[in-house]
């Protein structure tokens, strides 16, 4: 029967059968089941030891009676037992699976077997699904053995089956998200399984802590929909929806990097859609807040605070896109030779849509898309027009700064040094960090030295207190820096295109 089941699975997904046969050995299955049962027994025995005796006067689960003795609080006992499973299952399932996936893909890459899998007639989707389902199968088995005890404890703790099911749905969504991210991390060259598992453990711990402490979620709203302890199911469904969105975008990178390890994680068209999608999510999280403060200055401060949060989230988004859209140096050299010979309009179209062209134009377009999403929201603020103009000016500065970081990174990635990626990371980090360090050294507040704030990613704070002339000069300064760096990048590309063309004509290898 087992052989027949494997045959049916093999017809659907041969890669999954390969993973299952390599892991579902008698020794591994016995070890996985045994560890799960032993862990459950230890947990239950620890809780049984805390049950107060009939003649006890105090205890962790003791209800005081008139005669001074204790009455066993069974409901609290079952609730605490269920909380242990609530924490252990996600942490073990998600972080353990991430560790196994990164370690497995890194091992196959070192051995060269991943290259053979790539050229197999199976689709990328089939192979990747086989990996995600098959590699952590022993952890799936251990968790499945623990599920009956979790359901029993939830039942006696008076937790509805709907809540239990929604928790399992969220757990499955988290697995899909983090497992996909782990596979992409490994395909990008990441081989540190412990690092990936540790980061995942921290992130899942944070998510579960927010889920268990409802006070964190009190004011959470998205386009008017409120998520709090009174509608926990809606909150979990919202989290599942977000996991699905992020998983979808991660899979776009998985498809590309699996078949072509040198390809960018996503293409430029996808990056525009990603920026639009995530900024709609950000917009929904802030539009439902504020708006009825009696003090206009307090109202403006709170709106600026929300805009600052959005700017910070977009900063991390675009730093990630700079890395995701930047092609390898050799690809850039090949494109530079093409651009050296092509017409201007064709080059511009390739800068906007092409996969082998430099990324700064696409990053600038993405930043502009984000700006266009939030400018209408700013114009609808219930504050004075002066504050709205300051906020729009801040958005413009953020767009220019994002383009500056993208051009800086691209210049560094054209270096001949083998550590050009490290150089790009360091230079962009310095461009962000040095102005912040300068502000810290001066020790001034935005009220006293707003002009210096205009030169950093904290420009929004400076715009609240700066006059028209410093703002105008800051714009000109940022535009001058962007123009100078863009001219430098174009000079590098022209020189690389000329050199590549000459080398090609003379039969030499392009370096």
C-alpha cells in the first residue's frame, strides 16, 4: 500500500517522492515520533506536578475557599497547557523547517546535484513544492503527533474549534512564507542555516507574542477594518492574507533564480507592481488613524509621525529592491556594449523595462509610484495647507534620496573588485549613516537645526521647522548630487561599452 501511495505521489510530484524516500526511513520516523511523544509526556508531567493536593493551602492553580483550603482551577490549568503548545508548535515547525531547507539546498548546491535537478523535465514549481513539502517532512510528522494533545487541551480550555482552526491556518501560512523565503535565501547563495533559523525564530516569536498579547493590537486598523481581541479571527485572516501576498512575491524570485542563478530576483515590471501593492498595504494601515484632534499642531504632529513611519518602511523596501534589481557586473558590461551602439529611445525603454540594464531608473520610477500613492492622502489631511506642502516636499526629497542611493550602489557594482557588493553596501550605508551621525554629534533638535535635518533621511522632521530658502537649497543640493552621480554612472557605462566593443572586435575577453 505504501508503494502504491508513493507511485501516486510520484505521478503528481517526482521531487517530493525523492525527498520522502530519502527521509522517511524506519530510524528517522521512530526518532521523530519518539521525540514528539517524549516531549509531550514531559510537558504534561510538569503540569500534573503543579496540580494542588486536596489539603493544600496555596498553589499556582489554587482557588481559595472559605475553609482556607484550595480548589483546583482546572480551566486555568488547561489554558496554560494549551499556551505551551501554542508557543512550541510554531517555533519548532517554522524555524526547524527553515533550518532544514537552507541546509538541504546549500548541500545540494555544493555537491552539484542541484544543477542536475534544474535541467530535469520537471517544472520549477513542481521541484520547489517537492522541496518545501518533502525536506521538513519529519518535523511535519512530529507536529502531527502533537496535534491531538493540542486539540484536547484547547477543548478543555474552552477554546472554540473555529479559533483552533484559524490558528492552524495561520501556522500553515507562516510555514509557506518562511519556507519560501528560506529557499530563496539558499538559491541566492546563503548557506548559513543557523543564521536563517535564528532570524526566523526571532520573527516568529515576535508575531506570536503580538498574537498572544492583545494590547498590542488595540488600535490596529486597515482602511477602517478594526482588528482587536473582539475579532481575533479577522486579525488572523488579515495575517494570513498578508502572508499569502508576501509568499506570492517571494515565489516570483524563486522561479527566476531557480532556473537562472545569475538572474535578478525580480524584473522591473514586477518591481513596480510590488511597490504599488505594498504601499497600498501601508496606506491602509495609516488612513484609519487620527483626524479628529482638537489641537491643529498636535494633529499635524501625529500625521507627520505616520508619514515618517511610511517613509522608513519604504526606505527598507527600496534598499531591498536596489539589491534585487541590480544585475551582475558582466551582465552590465554586455548591456553597456549594447547601449553604446543603440539609439537613445531604445536605451531609455531598456532602462525602464529591461532585465539586464542598470537599476537606478527603475528605482526612481518605483519611488515615484509610492509618492503618487501618498500625495492624495496628504492632500486630504485635516490640517492647514502649509503642513500639507511641507509633507509633499518631504516626499519629493525622499524620492531624490532613494535615486541617489540607487545610483551610488550601481557605481560600486561596476567596480572590478571582487568585493563590489560589499563596497556597494558600505557606501550606501555610509550615505545614510553619516548625516545621521553628524546630527547626533551636533546634538541638536529639529527645532534648532532644521537645515541639517533636510540633508538626511530625517528631512521630514526638519521640514516642520525650516523656512522656504533652506528647503529650496536642500532640493537643489540633492538634485545636484543626483545629477553628478548620474553623470559619473553614465561615464562609467560609456567607457565600459567602448572597452567591451573594442575587446569584442579584437577577439579579447571582456573583463
